[in-house]
């Protein structure tokens, strides 16, 4: 299991809302921020960069897409 699995699930859960979520909203979400901070302490990376990196990974996997100004789930995820 990836060290990012919980963070990915939290991000997808937050983005799943009808209006999606901006990067700032994800960063301000206490659960997402706490998990990113925990990973940051373990890896020595900055928490906001961890969130951004996970967004890009989820985008490359085809799970989310950026529709200005928010991140939203793709049709592929909604159908599943």
C-alpha cells in the first residue's frame, strides 16, 4: 500500500462534491492538511508540494481534471 493512499482518498473525497475543489480549499481542509503534514515530516517535503504532487499524479491517472478554477472527478471515476 502506498504511503499516499490515505491522502489520495481524502483528496478524491473532497473533489467529489458537486462543485469540485480548488487547490486552496484542499490545502485548507484539515484532514488533507494533517495527512500532508504527516507525510511531509516523514519525507522532509513541504506539505503543499505533496498535495500538488498528488493532484498531478491523480490527473495523470485520469481520475481528476482541472476545470478552471476547480479540480473535478472525471467521468471515468463517476461511472465506477
